[in-house]
C-alpha cells in the first residue's frame, strides 16, 4: 500500500522534511522507492523561476542524447546542478549514473510566444526526450517545467535520502511545496516512471489506492491528449483527469471531484445544478474512478488539494500551523514535522469533500 | 384396413410422437380439450381379441370398440411438443416424445411447396455459448477490497440518449465558479440496464402485453427500479398513450409504421413524454427481413390499433425513402426529435452483422448528434414469426460484434457517446444478470430481452424445437395468441408478478457481481474483469486467457 504526503509552506522547505514525513509511516509502505516533486523553488533555483528546469536520471550517453536534442531545439543552459551523492557501500538504492537538474533559457524564436505556446513546446520537448532515451533505458525524463524539480529512485527511502544527502537540511535545495511518496509500483513492473507523484504541465498528482476503472480511464485518456501516455501505474489516470478537467476543459477545480467520484443519481436529482452534474457524469463516465483511494493534487498556481474515493476506503489527514500545511496518509507523519500544532484543528476529510489550500495557505473545505 | 402409401405422412415423420397409455387413461378428455394445435384427437379403435377357452385350441374372436387418444398424421395439426397434454392429464397417461428420426423439414416442404414458417428462436444448437466460457475473474481483495452487496449503495443505471463529447458540452463558468450551460443538449434518460425488448401488441396476446406493461409500471412505481419497456412495432393502446405510464414506454417504429397513426393522433393528448423512440431497422432473429404477423393473429383489436384489414402483415425489409435508407432513417430521426420537441431520445435497432461496425461508425461520426442509442440484436434473439430458414441460418452472434463496436468507439475516443445496448439470446440459460453483466464489461451500456420475459410468464418453448409456434396464433400458454379462449389461459397479474420477482432477483444478482470486483457503478467496458478458459474466445474479445 502507498503512503503519500505533501508539505506546503510560507517558507522554503528542504526535502528532509518530506523524508521525515514519510519515514514515520514506513510500516504502511514497503520501502521500495522514493519520489518527490518540488514546486515554487528556493535556494539556487530561486532566481530562475521563469525558466524551465529539466529533471532527468540517465546514463552518460543519455546526457549526450538529451543535450543534443535541447541544443538543436535552441535551448541554452543557464544553470546546472547535480546532487552530491554519497555512494557508501550497503545502501539499498538502484541508482542511475547521473541525476541532472538543468535550467534552460527558451529558444530565441519562442521568447515572444504566448504562455500556452511555451507550455505546449515544453511538453513536446519532454516527450521527445523521453522517446529518445527509451532505448536501452538511457534515461528517464520526469519533468521539464519552470520552477519544478522531480526526483524518483528505486530503493529504500532512507538510503535514497542518504545517497542524495537529503537528510541534512540546507538553504540551497528548497521549495515551498513538496509532494512525496515512498513506494515503487508493486502492482505492475518496477519502472521508474511508475512512481508517483506524476507531473504534467504544471499539474502534479499522487495517490494512495487502487483504480479499478484503470482500463476504462486509460482507454479513454489515450485519445484525449498527447501527454497522456505511459500508464505504467493506474494512478497516472488521476493526474491526466486533473489536467484534462482543469486545463483542457478549463473547469473550476471542484468539478474534478464530480468527475472522479460522481454523486449517486438519486443525489444528483435533488440538486439545483443537476443538469450540469448529469452532463458531466454522462460525458465523462469513463473518467470515473472506483476502488479505494486518496488523491493529493497540485495545480500550476501552487493550489494544493486532497480528496478521497466515494466510500472513504482510504485515509488522509491535514494538519497545519501558521506557516505550514501538511497532508499525509497517516497522522504520525504530521506529528513528526509539526509536533507543536493544535491537533484539534486537524482535518479528516469525508468521502464527499475536497480540501483545498490556496497559495495564501488558506484552507477551504468544499462539499461535493 | 387403411391402405398406406410410401409417401403418406406417418407419426414417425413428425417432430414429436405422442405417447399414450390407454391403460392409465380415464377418458376425461382434458388433453384433447387443451391441445391448441389439435395435434391429438379422440378416436375409437377397433380391437380384435383372439382367445381360446378349454383344453384344446378352439380360437374364438371378440371385437370391441375402444375410445383412445390418437395423433393425426398431418403436417398441419402436428404436435409441437408443448406438453400441455401431459400437464393436464391427471394420470400421466400421455406425453409428447421428441422424435429424433423426424422427416418434418423435408416432408413439409415437399407437401406444401412453401417455406416453413414458425416463431420462437434459432434451433440449431452448436457448442457451448460464448458467454458461458467467460467468468468474472478479477476479484478485489486486500488493498482493493470487495464491496458489500448488501450494505453498499450501487448505481445500476444506463444512459439512453446521445452523449456529447466533453469538449462539446456548452458550459461556461460564472462568477461563483459554477458551470452554467447555455444551450440545449440532446436528451438522455438514465434507466435500468435491462430493457424489456420490443414485442408488439399483436405478436403478444393483449393479456400478455398488459402483463408486461403492468410489471413495468410496478417495478417503477413500487420497487423504484426504472425499467423501460419497448412497445414493439404495432402501436400502443390509446389509454396508455394518454396516461402517466407512457413515461415508462419506449415507442418503436419499424418499416411497416404499424400503429403510428394512432400514436401521432394521441400526441396532443399525451401528459408525459415517452421514455424514448426506437427505430427498428432489423432484428437479430431474422436479419434482413421485415416483421411478420400472420393473418390468423390479426384479430379485431389488432386491426383497430394498426388500422389494417385481416391479412398477413409484412413490414418491408427496408425503410422506404426516395433516395436511400439512410435518407429515410435520418428523416425519421429528425422528425421524431422535432415531434417531441427534442425532449425524447431517439435510438436505432439493427441486427448484428458482419457490417455492424461500419454502421456504428457512420452513426457515431455523425456531427449532428442525432442517434441516441445503438441497439444491436444477435442471432439468438426470438421472434413471433419468421421463415425457418432465416431463423436457423441467418444472423450473427452478439458477443464479438458488441465488443467490436465498443472497441471501434475506443479507437476513436468516442466510447459512451452512442450508448450500446445488446441482445440476442441473453438469459438463455435463465441467468440474465450474469449474461448482462458480462456484456456490460465487454462494452455494452445495457441489454434488452424479450424471449426470457415470455418464459417468465410461462412460455414453454425452447431452443431444441419445443413449441416455437408463436406464428400460429395457437400459443398454448396464451402468450402469443389472439384467440380469447387461449389468451384467457394466461393470468396477467400472475405473469406480471413473475416478471417483477425476476427483476428483483436479478437486481440482487447484479450487486453480487459488482461487489466482488469492487465497483459501485456499472463497469462498462471493464474487460479486465473478465477471463476466459478458451484461448480463441479470449483472443477474439481481448480478455485474459486463463487455464
């Protein structure tokens, strides 16, 4: 079973907090991997928020292939950072030779392009890189997006933390939003891409659960958008639906809940907006999810939210203090990093709720 | 003594032999009275007994005249094996026995010079049914728990109506971050995933049709199960058209347009919209052929409802249009949409065929979104009357064809836009919930069923040639007849009760199938839930092969 966690803070936070958040929940996951997405970056990336950063794990050949493609496309590197690795013997990590975090300036011809054009170009570039590195597993391209860094690796999260020197906080590698998860995909093959959080064009999603409508979701999503691919994990569907509802259809966030866990027909009949809700249930029937799960999502504007399946079969809790909001599968994780908070204000969302945290750290509870 | 000639019909030429035990018979006459086919008759047999009294053979003979039950040697009044005689006999003195040496298919054609007609269903049994080679094999356990069929709530509803692709929804966000829709969208009704299939008033006795209508109303009003009934082609009683119960009816129009005169005239008086309109192009039991109601069933009330004289009523195989069938069907769609002011979904029913996917593609790509459902009917469906050669030898099984249509939609990203409804032998073994559930997992939104409904009411016909005499108007169960004496054998309330109870049982069984795979709404297209022990079935349907 997965355990998921997310930290959103007014202050720049080091990934060691995310490791601590997840470490106390280790009995609930199987210590098979660690993955995180950092957004709204501080430290050495703080000055480059407007420029895309590539997050990639690869071989030496993989670096060469990727850089050739990027240079050919006109990208110019403005910052390069690689974590100092501590490759001590006995660590349980299946490490790739290189971890690349590079920030680029946009190609000259794109500098006056619209935001949407730039975003589409970044996606296309990432997909090209992904395809080019697929042969012989030369590399894994997790994200190529402004103000976002992604790290995924196979192994024991504690050892992965040690390997990347993530246990000791510093000022150089920080973000205001960190989402994390400590399990490789154990339902299907162990593939680096299969570890959540998943990221697409500013949207992040991670989930604790099973999606029994995986096949229906997948068959429908495959035709909706070129970015909906991979499907190495049934939880990727949650991200693609979020991206589709919020970005492609342009609907307000709370309709995500109506799509993934629609109200029963009897309840819809009682609603003033039944016409819209029925139309959503009809047209997006193949994006419904069934089965137990909790989803944490993150939007491009740093809005964070969580919601559960319609039968509340998976737990989630939200704890907070003045500076930080934490979402976690288990409350012990929050106790670890916010020990002095008022735990009576913790929120245990119900099956019809969406809890949303905006960029001012205001917490809203929406009833479906 | 009668002189027998080689080509005279004898009981051994007929499909059923009547076995009669004179020693058990009380001569009550019940069997003869009950046989609607006049396939048995009371006769007197001349018996000769030779006997000898005394110590030495001195043969004497005695003659007697014995009343007996006999089977006429006729291809007109032959036994259909319905077993009514056995049912009513107090002493088990009579029963029909299947005759494996029957020459009926040959003799009938030789003597009649005409094709054989009958009702019922396909009687050529092949191997095990495809659906029986499929199991629900993906069981939720552990981290993905099964649901509880008794405690959890389930949404057992299916759409009837054209569903827009998400990007075509006319939504705009208002200042309160709520979606508002600013245009009319095609009507969609969410109904129970089992429609009571289209059997006309005419094909059915008025008492049977009433029983089905009563059961439908009861299921809706008292049980909260939104089952819809399709009228079949043959009109609807005006009293029902003007009642609130019209909302549970799907009105059918086929190439004969029978009954539509009255329906059109009733429109201004309708207080409810019908649940939908179904344009019938073809049916699975006799694809490529139109409807057929034999003259013997065109009773006075049928003549009145349909506005016809007493004659064989044949619907043409095609809808008639000046230019093409597409043109006429499109006109029908448009006129029905308009007639009910775009409030009633209009769907189409076709026979499963090697070309079904092409037809479906044409409809699903239509930019005007006029088709609100694709009803696909397979070879194992039933019919009131057809040429036997069509029944037994034309048609296409439903399972792979339904799957093909669903996968065609998936390939185009259009799944769900035209709801798929499947039929044709579903529930043949009595378990409609299992069959329907498997079809849904293969991509159907729902199923429709007719023959099984008749069996709930007491039809004794089967796929091994038993009875199948719906065309004769002599239905021994009072179901497919317009003869008052026969129709009164059927108790409409009891038949309705059976149908209601079957649906209640099926509703529970649906939940018992959904709960183990962890789904609270219908798993349309969830083929990963199915497995097959048959490699070829698994390959063809793209489901997991298991052994």
